[in-house]
C-alpha cells in the first residue's frame, strides 16, 4: 500500500511550486527522493499527468505571484500621480519627471526581484529531467515543459497582459539615467570650464560631487539589469516602446540644440555621425555591454538593433526637415546665406515626402508674418521676391512655389499701391532685388514660347511632378513655372504688362517734373532695360517724354540767350514743355498767379511763339519748383518750394494778415488744401494762425500762436504728392468715352445687367480699336455714376435716373 502523504511530501521537496511556493530551495535533494517519486509515478502510470500539473502550476505562479509582485512596485500612489499626465506623451513625461533617480532605483529593484523568481522557476526544468531519468522517452507534455523558452514566453505574455499605462515612463526614466551616464564622456569633451572650477561642480553623470562620483557603480547596475532582462527575453517587448520614445526625444533635443537658427552651414552629415556614434553605440551597449568582451562580435548584435538604425535615420531626417520647415520664413529672409539649410531640406525631401507639410506650414507662416495691414507693401514685395528665390532653389519644378505664393499674389492685388511699389523697386537707386533682376537684361518669357524651349532643350527635359494639383496646372504649366524669371512672376500678380508700364510712365513723369537737375542717363538706361523686358511699343510714350525734356532744355537755352527779352524780366523762367498726348493726365488742381508773375509767363510764351512759329504754350502753374529768397526782419531764407507755396508767401508781401477765405478766393485754391499748404510756412516760423481761420505774417521768429500744432512732416506732405492723376483716375477717364453709349443702350432697352452692358461695350471696343476693360472695372465705373445719381441700380440691373 502506497503512503500518499509521504509521496506528496517528497514531491514538494523536489517541486515546491506545486504547493504554491514561488521559490525553490537551493539545498540539494537526495537521489533517494527522486527514485522514490520516480518509482511511484511509473507504477501509477501518471508521469504525463504530473508533467502537465507542473506546467500549470508554473503558469499559475507566474500569473498570480511573480507578475503581481513585479507590478506592485509601480502601483504606489505617488508614482501613479506623477506619471498619470504622461500617458499620452511618454517622451515629454520622461523629461518632466522630478525624480528620475528614484524611479531608476525602483525599476532595478523590481527587475531583480522578478529575476530571482524567474531563476527559481527555471530550476524546475533540470529537476524534472532528473526525475524522468535518461532511460525512457519523455512524454509530449514533458517535452513541452522542457523547451528552453517555455517559461520565458509565459512570463512575457503575463507581464504584457497586466501592463499598466504608466510603466513605459518608468522604463524611460531608467534609460534616461543610463543615457546620461553613457554620454558623460562626450559631454565632458565639450566642456570649456577650467579644471579647478570643474572639480567643484557636480558630476554631470550622477549629479554627485566629483569626489563622490558613483557613475561606474550605476553603470554596473544598469548592465546587470540589462543582462537580466535579456535572460528573461523581456528587453525588446517590455522596454522597446519606452526606449524608442526616449531616443526620439534625444534626437529632437539634439537637433534643437545644434541646428536651430543656424542656416549658413550643413547639418545632415553631423547628425548622421552623431546618430551612429552616440545613439547606435548606446543601443549596442544596452544589448552587449554586460557580455564578456571575448564573446562580443558584430554577428551577435541583434538584427533588431541594426534594422532600428534605418527607422531612426528616417525619423532623424523627418524631425530635421520639420525643424527647417518651421524656420523657413527666416531662411527665406536670409537667402542666399541660408542655401546650406535649403540644400539639407532638399536631401530630406528626396527621402521623405514633406511637400504637403511644407506648403501648408509656409503658407500659414507667410500669412501670419507679412500678409496683414501692419506690413508695408514694399516689405511684402521683398519677402515675395526672396520666397521666389529660396523656394525655386529648393524645388525647381515650381509646384511648391506656385502653391505657397498664391496667397501673397492675391493679397498684393488688393493693395492700391502694389504696382507703384513694383515699378519703384525696378527703377530706384541702390541695389534692390527687382533692379538687379532688371539689370540682367532678360526678356519676359511668354507662355507661347515654353513649348519651343522644351523641344530645343530636350536633353534637360523633366516631366511634370507627381502629385501636382490639377487646379494649378489648369492655368500654369510646370514648364512656365520653371522658366519664368522673378520679374515675370511679379508682373504676373496682375497678369498685365500694360498696367505696369502705365504706372512706370506716371512715376517717370513725377521724377521729370520734380528734378531740376534731371539725370537723363539713368532714365535712359532704365528705359532701355525695360524695353528688353516689355517691348518697345509699350514704352514709346516714355521715349517721347525724355525727348520733351531734352528739347525743353534746348528751347530754354535759346530763349535765355535773347538779350532783349531778359532786360526787364523780374525772374528767370525755365520751362518743361510736354507733348500732352504722350504724357499721363495731370490732376485737376489749379492756381491763380499774381498779375506781375503772370505777365512774366506771357513774355516767355511770346518768346516761344516767336521761336516756334505757329505753336503756343498752355501753362500748368501748379506744377514745378520755385527758387525763392525771403527777407523778413533780420532773417534771410533761401529755399526751393512748389508754386502754390511761393504764391501764398508772395501775397503776404502786400498784406500782413489774411483770412483763409480771402486767400482761397485770390489763389483759386480750396480752403482745405490751402490750410494744409499754410502749415508749411507755420512750421518755418513765417506765418501764425492768430485766431481760427486768420493767418498773420510774423516779423520776429519768437512770435508763435497757440493754434500752431502742425508738424513739419504734415507740412511737407505736399512735396510727396504726385502731379499726375492716379492710374485709377486715368482709367476712369478712359472709360468715360463709353458713357454716351451706355446712356444710349439704357435709353433704348430701359434696363440692363452689367454682363450684358460689358458684352456690348466690348463688341464696340473691338470694332473701333478702343480701350479694353474688365467687367470689374466697368462695375466700379457704373457704381460711381450711381453715386452721382445718374444711374439707378436695382434688382441686379442698371437704369437711367429719371
């Protein structure tokens, strides 16, 4: 008869796990105990059942004892509250932890305890082999239990099944400390502190005093922990995600520390070297440092580490590209000094498709930085030209350029001074982007020439880029994007060369009228360069204007050489005689000259008529410059002013006090405009507003009135005003030609919508060779007639006012 109690006692001596114990004594078990258990198991025929029972008890011990004890280390209330906010962003949570060293120690203690239990369970295998013996063939269940990774897999699965959400942050803190220890040497190499001072600082690895440094002890603890994780087959599955998050955090930190705001040198090679020498060396250290030096070889480094380098390289390129794109507005402003940064981004974009991210980021950046009323138009144009240069260097296809600059062009179209600023940038003194482009002397490439260029340069042909938006290609072929120069793209803001040339003619007229010492060579040079760009037909009027200036100098010289005319003249007159049909329209200002001054102009007119025969002069007295000398009291002033300012101060010779109404009546200048001109003399201390609307000549410089509060800037504003009518006023004057036809149509048809009016007027213009205009321009013209009560707009149609 078998004593089952004694038999069970022997079984528990061999396998304590069957009694619910998770640890096995290291004391050796006598062979007689093994023989007794083996004999009874064979006699009962239950060896398979016993092996299955052992297998189940091992799994139960792992699930119910080892794993709960392990997670208990990380379920303390303090740890949980610290880490709860970092579940969604593990990398940020790791960096924000206040006490990483405590979590470091806590993780090591938990792994040590788990490893001890694991080692105890691993002793079941040799004892079961010893129990079965070598004489017979083990059963299937026994074979399953005796597989080397059986317990490891069961432990891994149980741990992952009970994984708390904050554990990855604890693992991250552990490896954060390890990374700090590992990179201590490289950080010391970058330190420039004197050795005497350095001895007084804390160790950058362990944060202890230099004399109490424990970096080596901590490193040994890390290596032993990594070894235990590797033995339990947990180093990949249990720590992989946290390790990846930490590495990505370190890559981002390194890019921000070494590359942020530095655009004049390339960074990719340095980043690749750092990734290989620091990050990959650290990963290799995690997997191999705890091994003996003799057993380490490249073959033994896990394939997962080697393949992980590819993923990390991809992430590094992506992070660096995002960093560069985030600073691309500054890169545009710094161009061409920032070309190395653009070249780096180009390499990244060859490996990673960042085009959509780049366009969206750059468009939002440009809209926030320059597309608002606080930025003047010239600065927006400067940014636009810089963006063209920088983006074209990055992407030669023109796709990104078209998508990014579309909002800039739309915004510039809404600004009234855009055309004038562009023309000013093309022709002003000093180096500007637009003037440098103009000096290159290249003609604007039309769309119709792009096809011929493509076939003539077939060796360098490139296909349309993949992923281009069809709406962009509808009006702008990629060939046009590639070939268009900067001036072409600036002109393309309005899509009309004629509009730019009209504005250039206005600016040129202002310069010719304002500059007494006119620099004809500069204007002729600009004119010739513009001819190359825009064609001679558009600039014929400008040639006539320059010829008028030259002819005027010759005529002035001839008239001044007449001794009989100059005998009794009060002052010398130099005129600019213009051909009215070739010059822009002048604004509607007027000025009545004093009689004695007007007589001098009549004398000049007679001299001109005698010289030119059947021609005469119509004077525009409000435009020009007057050299005057003022003597008042003990003061003498010489200055150059506009005719209206000279006439105002001239009238104070005959009368020391004028009301604004009387002076307006004698000069034919509106009171509002006259008051603005009077402020000029107020600021020069010659006139004072003694009472509202009454101005008095000041004999002494100290005599000032309480009503004088105008600034000199306000007074000098009139010098900046153009003598020419604005482009919109000129355009409206051109459309006035069609007014009689509009009246006739509405008289016959009673009412018409604007599109019908536009179609009929275009038909008339095409037959008569008249002015071409858009429906939007016609709308503004008709709305002005509505405001003048000449038309009525109701229900979407226009009618004549009754």
